[in-house]
C-alpha cells in the first residue's frame, strides 16, 4: 500500500521512515532506497533466495467517493436532582462515546481489510474528515484509534454498489488543515 508517508503524513523517500527486516533482522537504512510515492524499496544487494522480507511503514490512504459521513460524540451526561428542587444539583459526565457511519460508493482492499474479522483483533486506524474539502486553513476532523463496528453492502438494480460502515473511535479532534 502506498504512498509511504512520514509521521506528519507527508510522502517521503527518507529510508529512516521505514524499517526493513530480512528474516526478522532489521536492516540498516543504507542498504536500500525508498521511493515513497510508489511504495517501492530497492536493495543495494539482493537478499538471498527464500528469505522473508517484511517492512514496517506508514502510508496514506484517501478513501474517495464517500457519499456521507456522520459523526456522533456523546458525553453521556447524567443529571443529579434533589427532591423538591426543579434545577439539577449537578451534571455528571459519563463515559464518552464517539461513533459514526460512512456511506460510500467505493470498495477497496484496504477498507475491506479493516472491516474483516479473521479470529484476531480488528486493526485500529485514524479517520480524517474534511467537511469543506481539502485546502490550507480549512477544517479537519480527526477521529483517532477507530475500529469498524459493522459493515453492509447494497447492490441496486442499476448496479450501483453502496457500502455502509459503522465505526467507534477513542478520541475526536477538530482543527484546521496545514
């Protein structure tokens, strides 16, 4: 999956932004070159045949064609009252719930991987929403450490495929794009 990005989400060719392992042993970044825009790692000397090569990296994946996104942030407030008093004595904060739904017309391998359950745990991911489009100074909502909670797909008579996913996140940040 590509493009390979640094911790700020910028496409990078900096070999120190990835860790390459040959048979479980981390390799020195000087032994390979990285072309982040293509997700390509080229070794100066080819590894031996039948060796396992794994790579740790971050990549940017833009999910296009989303028809709608809904985000719900519920602090689950509880009102404490006293007998004979109309006004609340206290408003207590409960457990925070961050949930939402994405409706889209596009299915890709990466999204299906986050929605699949193979007996292990579901992967966490960060979801960024750009309500006014992409551009410097425009708003950006980031829901961090999300997991998908449900998925469905509808195929209409006119062959339009609609995918619906529900997610739960751990934190929500509202900011602006750099």
